[in-house]
């Protein structure tokens, strides 16, 4: 199972570093389902969620600027 987790982690990181946070999140969540005690992956999910929140805030700010 560890080799599979490593492969998934590499795939998720590739998505992450290409700023494809949606797919990165999907793969990291898949890892957590297979290995719930995988704390490093949980940290990465937290980083992605933080980036999503920043993007949402920027979109809201831009929308207000248009009004």
C-alpha cells in the first residue's frame, strides 16, 4: 500500500505545483481515505484549502470593485 500512497502523493503534488488545486485536493483526499493517519497529506490539504480561501476572497473583492 505504501508504494500506491507514494504514487498518489507524487500525482497530487504535481497537481498542486501546477496550481490545479481542485485535482490536488481530490487526490490528497483519496490518500487520506486509504491512510487516515497520513498527517503530511493532511497538512497539504490544509494548504490547498487556505489557497482556495484566498482565491475566493480575491474574487469577492474584484466583484465589489465592479459594482
